[in-house]
């Protein structure tokens, strides 16, 4: 048995901001993917995944008591007892939705009366899915917005206007020959979501930090989303630079130490700008550049994955 594939995602804009109602833009990233599989002779990794699914199933059984969703628990438990595991190439702790893909796969396979991609996805349906996914994904790292699984499940770019207003959207078409690029930079270490979000919430108790979030972080994030979707790359880069600056000044703990100087160098030279990908603390860092060759040269020795060309 091998289930359908579910892809990783990249939150291009909106990390931390969407907790405080900024705009956000999340896109599927098909380079990494996962699927539910069953096998007789499981590798160590598959065994570990299977053991994890036993606990996840118990959590889902309890979760469905609130009536928001019902699962075919008998089939789920039988499949897990037969050695089902989640076979995934999505690195964990990298900010690209490893648990989101698993949640999407489980909903797709076991939810009863499920909302499907084929029907008319009204705002109500998207919000209902997001809410269900948020509850399901909370099993993995405390509080979840439900956006990662939503992205993985629909495999569509999602525009977050506010907490209660989300829609699927389309991106400007890529220019494969273009020099401009959005890329992923591998920090070489994993990050933990829960402690980073906790740290952010602690900082939000300070009035100064709250003002920075409102007046700078959210302002530039919203502008980035608008300019990106409108294909106005010139304006986009002005705001990405500001955003990179705000993160370097106020989100230092979320940036792995060895990247502080690279971050600063990008802002000073304008060869590239870096921003957080997910909650930070490790995993991938997102980069934006108007000239990918320049960025590669400046970031020599680091692994870059281009995710979007313009």
C-alpha cells in the first residue's frame, strides 16, 4: 500500500506576523514530499514512524470527541497495526512543514465526510479545514495555525489576509531565465518550533517589541505579500530589505549565531536579503536576490536551493 503524495510548503511571508494578524503567503514546495506506506520488514526509521503513529491515532481518537471531525478509527488502527508508517523526504525541524504533510495524509485517508480539493472551496470550507488541521497538528508542536497541512492538502498557494480570511491564490508566472530568485539556504541544523514561538510570545509582553511588530514587521510583511502577488519586484525588494533588517535587530535568537554576519552582509551589499523560514532557530533560511549568480558567489560554501525565479 502506498498513499497519495503530500508536499512540503514554504511560508514566503508571514512567519510570526500571522500570529498577530499580518498577511501571509504560503506556497507548496514539490521538492520534498511524503506518503503513507505499509511494509512487512520495516527499517529503523519506519519503525520509529510507526510507533509515533500509534500515539497520533490515540490523540486523534480523543480529538474527534468535540465533533469537528470524525475518523475511520478502525481502519486507521488496523493499518498502523499492519506496520503503516509515513515515508517522507521532508526534513524535520526545517520550517517547511514535515508534520503538515503527515496531517494532510491522515485527513485525506481517514476523515469521514471530508472536504475535498475538487469541490468549490468557499472561505468557510477553507477555514473549517484550517481549524481541523490546526487541532490535528497541535499534537506535534503545541499550538498550530493549521496552515501547513492546509497547504500540503490542497497543493495550492494560500493567501492569508487575516486569521479569519484566507483564500487560494495564484502566483505570478516564473521567469525561468530570470536572474532574480527566491532561494533556501541550509543552516545545517534543525530548529524546534515550540520554544521559538514561546520566546516570541514572551517578547510580545514588552510594549517596545509589540510596537516594532505592529509598525515595522507587519507593515513590511503586508507590503511584501502585495508586491510579490502583483509581480512588482522592484518594490518588493525594498520591503524585503527592511524586513531582513527588522528580523536582524529584533529576532536575533531565532537566527542561528553563525548566520548573523551573513545576514548583515546581505543588507550592506544588497547582493541578497535573508529572512526566517518558519519559526527559525535552525532549518532553512529564506533568501531573496535580484541576481542569483551574485548571491551564490557571496554565499560561497553554502548550499542554495532556488525555489522561484523571476
